[in-house]
C-alpha cells in the first residue's frame, strides 16, 4: 500500500514545508535556514525565548513563534532533533543583554543538541539559561528522567514564559516562573490509530481494531497501556485519574487543562473529552480555570490525543491570558 | 471493526460537543439551545451576521462566532441542517434596526431551513437579507446550482462580511460587498481516505489504496474525479488548473488562497500544497495576496483537503485583514 500523503521528494520535505509555512505567515515570521524567527524581533531589553525540535508535529513548534511566545524555533528533520550548530546560531541571532531562555523538550536528540549549544553559547559569553520539559507520566510517577518525555506541555509553557518576557521580567525571574509551572505540569497521551512516517513510509504505533493505548509518546513510542477502546467519558476518567495521582492538588486548586489532538482525532471528540474532564474536576472540587483544545503538537495523522494538566496560580493565569500573536495561537 | 472515536451515546453527540465547545470558550461564546451566540453581543447599530449548518465539521461553523465574524451559528445534528424554527429564533435573537445578513451554504437541507426561516422572519417584520454560497466546481463550471455546493469559502466570506459589519456599513452595502466576493469564489476538494459518520458508524467516501478523488464534497459525496495518487505539487497543479478555468483572471490579479485540511491530512502537507500553489500562480503572473491554511471546515477524519481561491480587490483585502476574535480565528 503506497503512503497516502501529499508530499514531493521525501528528502526535501522539511525544507518545503517550512517554505510553505513561511509563505502562509510571511508577515509574522521569517526563515533563516531551518530556523523560524519573528518577522519583527523583540525589543533587545527583553528576554528572548528559543526552542528546538523535529518537524512533522505541525503546528508545533514553529507555529508558536511571535510576540508573546517564542523568538526562535530551530527545526530538525522529520521527528529528528536539529544539530547543535543550528541551535547555537539561533542563540547568537537572538543574543541580547537581557539574556535568552532555551526551552528543551526531553527527547534524547533534543537534549544532546540543546545542551551542547547551551555550553558553546555560554563559553562564547552569551547570557542563556535553559529549562527542560519532562511532563509525560506514562512511565509512572517515579520513572527516571529519560522516560519522562516533553509533550504538549511546552505550548502553555512558551505562552507563560513569553508573556513574562514581554512584561519585562528578568531572566532569573522568568526561570523561576517557568520552573514553578513546569513542576506541576503533567501529560498523558492515548493513541487509537497509527500514523505513517512521511519520509520513511514506516508505520508508527500499530494498535488493534478494538483497542487503544494509553501512554503513547510524541512519536508513538508506546507506553504499554493497551486496553479496550472506551467512551470519551471513560477515557477521560482513566487518564485524569492517572494524571491527578502524580500531582498534589486539593479542593479549590485552579488547573489548566490542555486537550491536544494527535492528528486524526476530531475537534468534536476533543470537546467531548474536555466536557468530561470538567465534570470530573467539578466532582473533586477542582477548578478548570483555563483550557486549550485543538491540534498544537501532532504526530502526523495518528488518532488519539494528549491530556495535559497544570496547576495555576493568579500570576500564572495572568501570564497565560496575556496577548500573543503567532501563526497558530493569537490572544487579544 | 468498531468505530474508533472517543464518543459517548451517539444520540447525545451534538449536545455534548457543543457543551464542551462552550466550556472551552466560555469567555467568547454562549449557547442558546443548539445556537452559538457571541458572549458580548454586537452593538445594535451594526448589521448582524447569522449562519446555519450541521455539526461534525468542527471547527466550522460555530468556531467563527465572535467580533469581526459571525453573530450566531445555528447548529444541526451531525451532517444535518438545523430546523427552520431554530434559524428563525436566531434571527429574532439578533434582530436589530440595522438588519441581519443570513449566510446559507448550498446544501439542500440548509437551503430549505434557511429560506423558510428567512420568509417567516420577513413576515414578522425582521429586516434580513440572505446570501447563498455555492462555490464548489466539482460538477463543472456550467453545472446547475444544486450541484454547486457551499464548501470552505464561507469562512473568508464570514470574515469579509463581519469586518464590513463592524465597520458600520449598511445591510445593502454589505450584501453588495459579499456578492462581489462570492461571485469570484471557487473551491475544489480532494479526498484520500474515508471518514466514519460518528453517529451512524457508516463509512463515508471509500477510496482505493493507490487513488485519490478530486471533487469530494462536504460529506464525501464524491464528484467522480477518481485518479491515481499524485504528489503535492502535481495535485496542486491539477486542482488549481481546474479552479482557474472557471474564473476570469489576468496577470496582476490578487488572489486569496485557502488550503483547508479535511481531517487526517496534516498541516505539513497543507503547507506543501500552498507552496506549490504560490509557484503556479507566480508562473501565471497572478498574485497570492493572502492565504489561509489549516482545518477550518473538516469532514471528521477524512484524508484530503479543499483548495479555495477568490479574487480580491483593495477593499476586500482591507476587510480580510481587519481584526476578529473568535474561537478558531483571531486576527489582531
């Protein structure tokens, strides 16, 4: 069976998709090689925000470059980390006295490139701090760091860090805010149907016709939680129970809920899941203070979604609500 | 094979998805039965904009209710038109001296309910005009009206009409602007892989493993254009040639291009298609003045996309660029 995707030569895929992305948002972003930068750079007295990751997860990560979120997104090939030199170049391109925060999602290649670029930039006198997102709970709450991947939680983290930067907060202040958010951020994925790697043609995440898999990672690596297909309400309960079991919450706490479609799962289904989560939180006396629903970080046409929760406080809510203007998220 | 979707009881699907939608956007929209209204109604001295259509196409149509776009979206069950009484109620709810524009997509049920509600509202003294979108070219350029369906072109039309209304233009002025846009609006769909009706479980649009179908409608009705699967560049060329063959354009003309993912087709692929369209337009001396890329009007998890083009002039560009703030499209 041929791969059913609208592509051209697989070796040009990343370059071509970035070219199309830049055409679609020519007034918002510019391309420098495979790095996406704001069309109008942020004032140099404010902290810059840089991230990195493979292509194939559109709109992530580059869809979130713009005022109020990222200053630069360094793009790798499909599902592959960019090299350290490209990350270093982005840290140089956004260099400023206020400093730069480098956000790394916990995947081996991204961590290697991110850390290497961080070391080189520091040696070159660039003022930079880094933060690692590692909110996946599929391997259990006491799992070693390498099994706690960075999933969709990076998106609200960019939002909060970006708002703090726009507000003129210092690099140490922003690191403190981001780490406070990051500490109480948890994500769990569920997969229903597989995706096809658009360059290799390989199938990612085979799942039986009557089953779903709770714990699927960013690239469908699988977390072992194969179970019978359940309703929206029941799936939401299974996942929320697992998430809340890893975080200290008490009645009255304010939560952010993100429902992130993986690809083929409809917005319709995502709304049903959000509705179910709201009822479950209500029953526990927890407050769904804010939510995000839609496709933020996809895995090609995989069926399924990621459920992400985070504890919010008044300052985090204010930052989450602040304006931003990026290709894939605009808040007035 | 069981339906692989996260739903609950099929008979509650529309009510539950609207409930989840209203929770996700509680500060932007409110529900009145199955009608979605702006949370903060538009000033009564400005023309209101009302539309109608079945659920199951999320984010359309209700994702575009808000300042700068729609005032009300009357929602039917999955892929089914709402009844005339609900449309009439929305026309009454948004009633104002400035008048209301009712936008109807050309599908038999929507036209029947829309026209009936229009007649009843007029008899009751409501000031209302209507416009029909019918931009699908899959049945050929001389096809009878019933074969020229309303597809994703409604989204930029709402944007332009909504901006004209916010600018304080009169109902006759808005009708004239919208009809000028509508006259030069064309859409063609291509499908790669089928979807499942989420309430009935029926499969929509069977397509062979090595084929695609150009001309698929809103619900995968099919247009007869079965052909071998082609690359992004070749598919773009086939579709754009057909679209440009139905519209009078000359070098220097400014066009809007919309690439609308049907469901499973990735944003990555949509960017490749936009890139191809830009090159093809450049070669003809035509200007891609504006574009929209993403999932605006979906058909569940169907693989494929709609390509929509429209002629723009300076006034239409200004209206297209004007601010809006809806759940699924925000322009600053």
